[in-house]
C-alpha cells in the first residue's frame, strides 16, 4: 500500500472528537496506533507513554497559547515586583482595581528616567515584564499604599496528567476536540523510534494540520509557520 493511500485511509478512520479523552483513553489510543496492545508483553510502560503525553501537551500549548488563567494580587506599599504562578507563559492583560494597565518595556522605562533610578511612587499607571523571568511582574510607579487589587491574565502551561481520569488542557471543554493531537504527537515519536517512517509521517501530518487549526481557532499566540510538514523530533 502506498504512503498516499495509507494516509487517506488513516484520515477516513480518524474520529471527530467531541468529547474528552482521559489519560487512560490517550494511552489506549496510542497503543492501538503503534500496535502495542498486548496485555502481557507491552513494549512501552504506562510511565513512558505518560511522560510522552505530558511532553506533547506542553508542545501543543507552547505552539498555541490556548490555555489561559488569571491571578489576583493585593498590592503592598513600596513593592515594585510581584510573583506570578510558575505555569505562566505570557501575560496578556493586567488590571488595577478594574482599570486596564498598559505595558511598558524596560528600555522605555530607562529612557523615561534618563537611564537613572526609577524613583517615582504613587498609583501604578503601567506594568512591565523582565524578559529574564516569566514569573515576575513590575509596576510603575511602584505603589505608595497597600490594598490595590491587581489582576493578571496570562497564557499558561496546563497541569501534567497523572491519574487515569485526568483530562488534558486543564479540562477546558473548548479544547476537547484537540485531545487527539496528543495521540498523534506521541504515536509519531514512537513510530520514528521503531523506524516505521511512513506511518510516522501520517501522524506527523495529522498533528501539523491539527495544531494549525487549533492555533487559528482558540490560540492567542501570534501565528508563526506551523505547517503539516513541520518536523517533530522524537
């Protein structure tokens, strides 16, 4: 059977996922794709497959920024910097007592201060981010009183899957239709390891097409080139 024919046959039997796939479901689908369904002599342990699934989940989110959250912070007088959750990828909106704050970059702040010390205090009118850390946000000017309510909206990495009942992408119902991307990603990697390159390419193409759709439909990340032929390294 030619690669082209086998690829379109594969597409014909790929279901449209309108429901969630749990970690156990993902394991089952991956084992089916790589023909590792023996109950007595499996080639891959659940531990190995689960690690690959979590790597795939992080890869999908890094390509789409599709999972979002927010954190609320109470300001402290004299404090410029505040810590964000460790899962933060990118801050995309900040409000102070309900009013939107614009972002300033560090070069602009340096220029505004004549490349001196940022000495102003008062009610914050802007925020800034240090490129060396995604988990710290700064305010300018820094607060001269405590109690303001800062709300930071951000793109985040989802929690790793560990229990059989765990749902990908923090259980976000909008993303149920994209759970199969994790199956494609892991199936591709395992088939490459086994040197079954034609089958691997079929799953790579499915992943590439799906990630493009996900980025366009639900992601906020500025779209870069994510083509079906994009290389995914095992």
